[in-house]
């Protein structure tokens, strides 16, 4: 028997991930994930707010979950332990593609070849979304970096953020998204909804039709998540974020916790630097304080019916006898 291990000490459960050393890999990986995400977009049935298209954090990377293809299903997984892309079908077939330095054009062609070898036909619009000056996937010979150590550290951050966001999600009784990874904006997010319709979103995101954004924000929401940063954007390092749509009056001036967090006037979001979480005595506690404080502030200012939407206590405080698995 062989066992794959990810080498890390307990102190590195939340690993360092400054953007600059791996920015080229980050940009390439975003485009690779868009190719896989657009596979879900092309084949999975429509769900509200485009919930059929994100990826999910797995114990080895990022994955699609099963995608229907006729009477079969298949799933695609980024494995950041063995550094491979794995495609598996419901009838037992498997295809792999190594994650190594290669251009987006090469990755795209090799991925289509793997799908064809498994009897899967795919037609997508081969142009990335939510990136400036997008190059078609089959023409992109610019982006081709892959640092396996950096990619693995990125995934390890996602594992920790996913875990805490799921704890936060469990405290809400209303409509709430899964904790999922958006390949367009390249962030992990969880979104709560008030149940009320929202005004049409103004749109204006790069390389994204406004009607797509309006479906995503058709109802009032408060969203929170983690993002690795963008060298050309207003936040150049990894950070946790939270925001409300529509934004209630008073959010920019509101006091939130912890003290390391602040309101970003350009993004119109609250930002908690990832380095603040790394430096905390209890990273989980600091992050949960941020998530709870920003939600409570936006919900209060937005007039949400919090009594109907929130649990009175954490699920961990619920007696075991109420758990069907233990009763």
C-alpha cells in the first residue's frame, strides 16, 4: 500500500501565499480552471445564480462533482497532490493530463483530446470571462506557468477557508449557496440571501455579459469568501472579503470586527488581509469574527429578518440525540 502525503507542519496549516512569487502560475491556473468550469456550464442543467458551474474544494484539489453526459456522468478534478487533471466517467473509464508548465492553448487541446478518448464531446465558447483583454483558449500561447509547490499551497489555503466558511454557513437557516469556487473571479465564496428580490445589477464586469451578472444577483445577498489577489487590481495580496448587494446605506462607515479588517471604497467590500489571519493566535476565531461581524452589520443595515434566517446556536451545540446519524 502506498500513501501520498502533503508535507506541512501544524504551524503551516494556513500556509504563506504572497501573490508576487506565483502570480504567473495563478494567472495560468485561473484560465485552466475556466476551461473546466465552462465544461460544467455547457453540460450541467441550469440552477439559480449559476450554481451549476462552480468548482468545489476536494481533499486533493478542486473538482466539478458529477456532470451529466447523456445517460452517463463524468467528473473532472485538479489533483494538486500528484499534479494531474483527472477525468473519470460513471462507466469506469479514466483519463489523465499532467499539470506541468504548458500554455493554455496546449492544455485546452490536450483536455479536449482526453474527453474525446472517453467518448465525451464538448463545445464551449473558448474565451475566458472576468479577465481583462481575454485571449481565446486555443490561441493563448502567453500563459503557461505552473509552479507545483505554489499550486499546492494555494489549494491548502482553500482547504482551510472552505472548512471555516462551512462552519459559518451552518449557522444560517435561510437560502444559502454552497461553499464553492468561482473560476471566473477565481475566489472561494459562500452567499446568504434575505429572500427578497434585488434591483437589477448594473453589470460592467470585464468580459462578462450583464445578463449573466443580473442572474447571479437577482436577489438580495450578503457574500463572503477568499481571493488570492490580483497584481493589477486594488488588492494585490490574498484576502478574505465580504459585501452586500444591494449595499445598504451606512456600510462604508460601519464599525466591524476584527480591527485588522476595513472597508475598501473601490471594491465596495470589507477586506481582511490573509496575513492578519496567518498572524492570529487562533486563525479560525479571527476569520469567523470577520464573517459574523460583516454579515450582522450588513443584515442589520439592510433590514433582514434575522430571527427567521439564523440558528439560535451553532450546530455543534445541538444535542446528539437530535442528529439522525446518532439517534
